[in-house]
């Protein structure tokens, strides 16, 4: 494992000139997305991918887009909290963290947690100029711990997926989670 500090990373929007061919995070779906789909999805204005580089090495990437969540799908306790604040819309705006991956050579450097913190702080900053209440993520089940650490919650109907994953673990299983960035 190569030791690096998050502050030494350079974060750049994915462009045509970037070489992403050597990235290997250990997850086929994430590798395939970066190499085969990320540029097309950016060109089609579906999402935007950012690269995290150390010197000239690609150490991580994340992809995000606009999203919304239907309040009827969140945990009752959270619905009640929002209603107490006078927020009772059918849907609320969100920022979706679509993908996040760290190259295997750089696992153990806290890059994943630091990127989640960057997304949260960026969402909080964005919420000062646009309507933004939540961050959503479709987390790989084996990476759920990362989002649990930052108090993301599973949508109630996701429990079935988690049970299925525990019976038959597969790397592509995901669960949908959310974080109310303004909840105290």
C-alpha cells in the first residue's frame, strides 16, 4: 500500500485527455463504469465524474448527479422530523453519489472516507445557493460500513436486499441509502 495524504490529491473533472486505463479498484462494475461508460454519461449530461490524482497516478474517482427522493420512502421517524419543520412536500432535492472507488494500491489511506466527507461538505455548500436537502447513494453492500459511519440510512424497503445479500453475497449487490444533510 502506498501512503498518501488526502490533501496531496488533485481532483479534476474527467476529460478526454485523461488516461484512466490503469485504474483497478477490485470491483469489475466500477472499473467497467469508469473505462467504458463514464465519458458517454458525462457527454449525455447524466452525471459528472471526477478523478482524484496523486502525482500522475489515478488513485480514486467519484461520480455524482442531481437526484430527488420521495418522502413516503424514507424512515417514518425522519418523515415526522421533516413534518415538524413544516416540510411536507412529496419529493425533496438530493445530490446522488453515483459511484466512488479507490484504486487497490491506495486502499487503507482513508481516501474513500475523505471523498464522502468532500461530497457532504460540497452538498452543504451547494445548499446555500440551490435547494438541496439530501445526499443519496446506491452503496455496494460490502461498502455499507462507509456510509453508516456518516449516518446514512437505508430506505426501509432495502432490508430485503440486505437479507438477500447476506444469503448470497455478490459484489454487485447495492442498497439505496440517504443522508439528510441539514438534520441536527
